[in-house]
């Protein structure tokens, strides 16, 4: 009985991600995966593997110079595996073997991707087709933008990295050399947005465009998709406007951040990227603290449920905003898109928000102790709090933006970031539910008593 509880559908995704990360770290440590004369310690291999499978994009080394072509190919496969989800691949293997997928696997895939029941066989075919189509189109467009750098392999690598919201780039400066290239900016943003919308929204979009012949059999967007599209659009526009106004009003940043159209393009790009890809066309250390705080908020919110993005998710954010509005209006019910939000949805949203805030505060505290030289009494000096906070939020939101701080982390600090990347990809609520499934439920309740709140 205990064996069955340990390997329940709720814990299966956690184990799957852990196994893939361990295998990926071992593969990256192979001599053939590392360039001659370069070294990749185990902690860095484990860090990169976690970042790839969790589609984060943070890296302690320059993957373009440390990893060989084979190592970059392994990294690409880890990103693709993490983007689609280990459970999808597991079910796909079952189908290729022409075996019936057990109910437990079907339930696990449902909970991980859609949160509802669905036709698993058709869903997997559509997921693979949609993913391959968008990534191939993105790769072709990137190749057309700059064939000199975006060779077929590099174009495909960046296409997969963009759609899976990973943010890994095969250039030491990421995409900073393309800051004024409208084509590359537009293609990367398009792939990131599509990857962050989620397969549910993409399937419904295809169904609407093809009148049900491809994708979901629907003539209009569901309530969930409408919430995702409206909230995502609002966040992109609001983030871009705020970033542009802040940096436009800050004097002396024309050479580092840009001005005019260049600044506007960078503002839109990073408003999209902060949810949650990790590419950058400007040096993040050149941004003002106000801009970094705006990016932290966007990274915290993230993308859509069932997508390649991380964060608390846009629908969770929308539910929380609706709850605050309802409280201010003295309304008992949260109403979104003409329908009330069930109490269990509100409870789950508040739980996710609290867990993310708690983990961010705890991780930032631990990083301040380890990177400030307090734990080992080395007296390395205090690190600015915003720098630590930005790194933690980026890891937990599986974004990958950094203030050039990742490579400076101690081994203990790398461990903290690894935990945050894993928790952000699997989902804090999913981890709590997995742990809860291992516990025996209490079959009695205590007497209740009122407490003063507020």
C-alpha cells in the first residue's frame, strides 16, 4: 500500500523531472559534450541540466564556449523535453509501443497540462504537431533574418529555446547584438508569446481558424482562454509602457539601454521575455532599479497554465485581482468573464501566492547569507538585496534573466537556485499536493474558535 502511495499520479511528474535532470547532468559531463580545454564541474552540469529541463535559461557558464556541438545538442533535447513535459513524452512512448496508457498516467498528464479529462491520444498528436510547426516556422524565420549566425542548427536551437520559454542562447552576449534588429526581436517575441499561452489556447485558436478541422472543436474561445489572452495582452502592454517611460526619463542611458524606437523595441521585447523566456537584448545591469522591479513583477506572474512558462500564472493573478476588487466593492463573489469563481479556486490562488512569496523571501535570505560570506565566515561583503531578489524571482519564475550574478554564485547559492528552478517548473502547489499524497489524512476536526484578523 505504501509503495502505491509513493508512486501515485501526483508524485510521478516530480520523479520524472528528477530522473531527466540527473540523466541530463551525466550526459553534459561526458568528455565529448565539453569543448577541449574546458571544464564543467558536477554542480555546474547539474545546474545547467536543471535550468534546461525546467526551461529557465540561467547558466553558470557560457554554454556557447564550454559545450561542444554534442553538448549543445544534448542541451537542446533537454529544453525540448522540459518544454513539452516529461509526462507527455512518457505517454508518447506508450502510444508508440501501441500499449494502452494506464489510468494513472492519463490522470497525471491531465493534472500536469490541462487540469481536466481529455482524449490523450489525440491531445499528444496535436501537442507534437503544434510544437513542431511553431518551432520549425520560427527556425526558418530566424534563418531568413540572419543566415550568417542562425545556421540551421542554431536557428532550430533558438526556436526551441524561445517557444519552450527557456532563454538559452548560443552567443556570449545572448541577443544583445540584435537589439536594433526588428526581425529577430519580432520572431523571438512571437515564439515566446505562443509558448507562454499554453496548448489549450493554441488548440482553441487552431479550432477557430480552421472551423474545428484542426485543434479543438470550438467556434469561440473558452472562458479560460479569454482570461489568458486578455490578461497576457494587458501585462505585455503595461510592462512595455512602464519600462519605456522609466528608461526614457532616466538621463544618460542612451548608449546602454537605447533611445527612441530602439528603446521602445527593447521595452516591448523585455516585457514579453520577462514572462518567462530569459533572452535579453540589453545589459540588465544597465537598467534602473525601478525597471528591475517591474521585471520582477512580470517574472512573478509568469504565463498561462499548461504552457512552457512559469510563475504563479496569469489566471491566478487575475483571480487575485478579482478577489481584491470584490473585497473593495463589498461583494461576496469574485466574478470573471460573467461567471463566479468557485471558493476552491480562490483558495488555491491564495495558497500559490503565499507559497511563492514565502519561498522567495526564504531563498533571498539564504542567498544573502551564502553570497555575503556569512555562512563560511569569509567576509565577502554584502550583495545588493535587489540583485539577490532578481536572481531568485528569475529562477522561481523559470525566466532566466540575470544581473550577471549567476556565474558568481557559491556552490550553496547554486543549490538554492536549483531548488527554485525545480519548484517553479513542477509547481509549488503540485509539490505540496505530492507531499500531501504521501501523508495519512486526519479523520477528525478540531472545534473552531474566532481570531482577530487585520
